[in-house]
C-alpha cells in the first residue's frame, strides 16, 4: 500500500517519538527534561527536528496517502517548530515544545500504529 521508503520514514518518526518519551520518562516530566539545557533539552529538540524532516521528505516525495493519516496542523506545526529551532535555538518557546510533546506526539504515535497495522 505504501512505499518501503515511506514506511521507513514512518518508522524513523516512531523511533524519534520513542526517544523523546524515554527522555521525558528518565527526567520525570517534560518540564524537567527541558530544564536540562546541556543534554535532555538538546536531545528533545533534535528529535523534534528529525521528525519534521521526515515529514518534509514524505511531502516532497509525494507520499500524500501516508500523510493523510496525520493532522495537517501537526505536519505544518512540526516543520514550523523545526524552522524555529534552526533559526532561533535560544528563543524557542519551551511551552510550545512541552505542548507538542505532551499533546501532539501521543496522537502521532496512534496514527503511526494505525499505518503500521495496515
């Protein structure tokens, strides 16, 4: 149904979400993880950047069928956050990051489960 390359990108997104969730778990909360500027915050931001890049590659490769499983706002929001991280790392609004991690990533994770079960 989906190309092997598209599915590999979905697996990468899933892996990055798992990494973020593990970081949050290890720190006790997303707030605590983001307070750790040296390690955890940098890791969370890099994994979010990687997720956005995978969505961008899916979009540019015309994988609209697989992207249809995700909210357009999540795809656009992830790319906007990636751009913000890349151009104003120190100015990233951590409340937005916290919201993405706690509210949006679990939804994305469910969508990934659906895709992988097809």
